[in-house]
C-alpha cells in the first residue's frame, strides 16, 4: 500500500511535512515526543474512470497534525479536500479507487488496518463532521439516539446510561432545552442546531482528532460565525486536534495554526498561519489573499477570486497545473512540474516550522498584491 | 393521528359506496345472467320471466340497487344462486375468508422474508453473482403467469414427485377439529400437530405460486431503495461514528430504505387478491378467490357483490394500515 519512495525524476528533495525531526518549541511539552498525532505521507487517491485514464484526485499529499493543533486544508471546490479527509477516515467508496501512501495516526498506519480495526477508531479516536448538516443526519432517528449511539458503541454504555451524557453534550454545544431536543428529529431543528448536534456526536467520545469538512458552508453567515466560535472553544477546551477543511480564508484566519493550500490535488504552499497571511509565496495563495480587503474581513467570503476556475487546470505532468490561471508565469511553468520544497527564501518567524512551496516563480516578499 | 384515521375510514366508506354503484352497473351489463346460468339457454320465456321476478331482476336497475343497498346495510346480501344455491352469500364469503387470509398471509410471509434480505444483500454486493442472479429470478418471477406457475408446481411437486398434496386445505382422512377456520392455527390450538402439519403442507405450493410476483416486486424495490440510501450522507456519518455493521444496517440503512417498501407491500396485497383467484382455482383451495371464479362463471350476483365489495374494502383498509405504518416509521410525516 505505501509508496513512500519518491519518483526518480525528482530534482529537489520533497519538503519534509513538518516531520518530527524539526524543532518546534510551540509544540514542546505536548505528547509529540513520539511524533505528530497524524502524519499523512504521500497520500494519493486515484479514481478509476471507464475508458479513460485514472483521475488523480489527491496527489502525493503529505502533512502533519500535532496533538491539539489546528491545521487548515484550504483550496477551492474540487481540489481534493474532501477526498483527502475521506481517505484518512477510510470512508471512500469501497470500489473504484486506489489509495496509496501512509496515514499514520499515533504511529499506526490507518491504511493498513482492517475495516474492523478502523471501525473501532472512528468516532472514538478520530471523528468527522460534514458540510451539510441536514443530509448528514438520519431523518427517521431521534437526535438523542444519534448522539448516544456513539457512546453506546465506544464506551459500551446502555442506551439508558448514555442518554444523560447525550443530554450533557447537547447542552455543551449550546443547544437550548436539550431534554426536548433529545427526542426530536432532524427536520425539527434549525440548520445551526443540526450542525451543533453533529458536533456533539463527533465530540461524544473525546476524540484526539476532529476533521471538519467545510462545517459552515451550508449555513447562514451569522450562524457560521457561531459554529466556528463553538468549534474553536470546544477544541481548545478538550485539546482536540482539528483539521479544518475550508475554501473560506476567513475561517483559516480565525482558527488555524498551520495552513496547507491545495491546488489540483496537490499541496502548493504550507506555512504557519501568520506567515502565510503576511507573506504569501505561491501566486495562488497570493490571489486568494488579495481578494480579502483586510484580514478582519467579514467571514463567509467566497473563495473564487483568482481568475478562471478549476476547469482551466492542466495536468501536473511536465507543467504546473495552476499555470493557465497564474498572473506571473515563466517558461518553466509549462515545461517542468514544480516540486514541493522547503522554502528557504521565505521569511519565517523565529521558532516556526519551515515553510514549503511548489512554485517556479514565487512571489517575492514585499511584492504581495494587496 | 386518531383524527386522521377516522377521516380515512369515512373516506373508505365513500370509496366502497361508489365502487358498489360501478360494480352493480357492470355486473348487470355482462352477457348472460343468473337466469340463463340456472335454467340453461333452452328454458321457455315463461319460466325465465317467473325466475326473474322471483330474483327481483325484472325491476328497474336503480330500484334493484337501492334494494341491494338497504339489505346490504343490514348484512343481508341475498342467497347464492350458483356457488352454493340457497346459501346466504355473506355466509359463503365468511366461511371461505379464513382460507384466503391464511394463504395470502403465508404467501406474503414467504415473499417478504425472502425479498427484503435478498434485496438488501443484492444492493450491498451490487454487481456480484448474487445480485445478478436474484435480478434474473425476480424478472422471471414477474414474467411467468401465476396460473402457469401454479400448474407447473402442482404437476412437478404434487402429481409427479408426490412430495406435497395436490389440492384442498386438509387431507380427507384427518378428523381435524375446527376452531377459527384457519387450519394451521386450529391444529396448533387443539394440539393436533398432524393436522397443523398437514394443513401447512397443503399451503406450500399455492403459497409459493402466489408469492412469486410480490417477491419479485418487493425484491426490486428493496434493492433500489437500499442502493439509494447507501449513497446518503447520513450513512457516511454513521460510518464515521464507527458504528457496528448491525446498527448501520438496521437503524440507518433499512429503516430509511423500508419507507417505499412498506408502500409496495401494501400495493402487493391487492395483487395478491387477484393472484388468489387463479391459484385457489388450480389447487381447489376453497377460499374466496375460488368462490370469485366460480360465482363469475355462474353469474352468481349475490356472491359476486359480497366478494368484490369485500375485496375493495380490504384493499382500502390495507392502504390505510400502510399509511399509518408509514407515519410510524417516518417522523416527517407524523410531525408535519
Ligand atoms: N467517488 C468519486 N468518484 C470519482 N471522482 C470523485 C469521487 N469523489 C470525488 N471525486 C473527484 O475528486 C475531485 C476532488 O473532489 P473533492 O475532494 O470532493 O473536492 P473538494 O476539495 O471540493 O472537497 C473532484 O474532481 C471530484 O470530481
Ligand atoms: Mg468537499
């Protein structure tokens, strides 16, 4: 399953994905003496297509999440964010795709686990919340049962014993009148309440890692802010690591410690949040940031400021997929695939992790378009 | 909910009333009639006229209808003229009802017990040998006429192989005690195990013949419905929670997938009544299906009227039960 070896044609060494060797005082004291909580290495997901070449939705993606850290996966629709998260969870369709690479969670490669072993970890060690809270809830099962079933499964409590805990969880995520809500059905709750209920389910067993796949995209703008604030608070209180998947830079600005920018299935830039916002290096990141007038811009801003769309992508082989939309292309962009390498030229905060960049002609510090 | 049920019951009375008018007009418009059936074509006009007057068939149609309705309201549908001449039509119906209920119930149990698990498995293993072969079987199931299948089963398993009885509901030599009219149940109640077993053996072939179409239809709906539900986000949520296969299957997949299946089962009960006419005839099963065939051949108006109205009432009632069941499963219907 694992294809950790790099293809021979690589010119540059692949940037370390925040590997444990890197000294990181910010994370010192946490349980990362044995390495990061989640370490994704060379994750590649191919979908088989009839009569056509395989479609590579996620291409050699590597990143780390340390205990308690909040890491962003940012990129516009179709860049492979959801597929990445589903591959980590082992939730991709059983057929029609191949997943290679490694997904080490607390040192164990999730991709090598049996479905049964994975089932024991999902919901207990790693939880996930999804984009559309209405369709993500079972319409014919009371909210209370949908919360308590996680506790029943992983803690081994009876329904009756799990119910008070479910009630407690609902009130913790800010659902008023939890006793009544326990016996209500999803269609009787508002969108924001539904997402709160899903968060309660995800956090029921105090997982060490939570993956949130665009948890606010389907919600009203005012509700979005509330849900983000709630997530931030819960994650901080419980020390849960969070992978925040979003196309919304406002979300990243308020939440993430470290940010991975995805384009066409590959990571194009990685940096600590402050540095990414201060000195974006990839033209794509730069374009994304330029669309926000100020960092304290209202949340909910759509992320489609870069001219063109995913449809303009060209394949990564012998080119940069972003080249057709890039505002500073050079000849190499159409000839050589850029590799993700440690970005030595970028200014980085003292003690921060090194930045990584996949670009032939990066934005120089001071040249950011803003 | 209670108000809803009452409203539906009142609607049901209306439906049955309208049906009775149509039925009455239709029956009287058929060629032939009870007089020809009773006296033969060569009877003199005088004897025909006398019998017509005796049966009240000389009066205008609307008057016959009003009379029928007023008597029917008190449970009097008149005497049979063909199936069991002179016997009260309602009694014929009531005597034969348990046989048909027993047969239909057995057939439905066979159909549902096979179709739902198989439909679920076929959907879960889409494209597998199990999936394709069950689709083929279900296609054959709907394509083969019930009448033909009943004959085939009877010929192979009863006449040639002697594995199962040829016809009837109980072997002649057995002196079984009757309690409810449901022969298997009677055998169990009275602890006459041999009688219960014998009645069960008589049920097998007609029930299998009758079960094929409902099986095929319920299988296909279950398969399609499960396939649809498996793609739903909430099933992915359930997987993300690490729930066991058992809980995901029961609570998250089947509970949702059953909604269209419940409706289908209700509709199939109507088809079952139609199939019972043919099956009971082939196996001389002695139920209302057989009585319907006989009374139609002999233009036995009294018996026909009871049977068809009862069938309509049963059909409407089953639909009501289905709707109530639907509301029980689906809270979105209940709490609207
Ligand atoms: N089950 C699937 N089969 C085939 N292609 C898929 C499947 N799921 C996702 N894709 C494709 O993979 C790409 C990435 O999808 P996704 O990860 O959902 O994007 P997003 O970043 O918006 O979450 C898209 O082009 C999508 O069409
Ligand atoms: Mg997505």
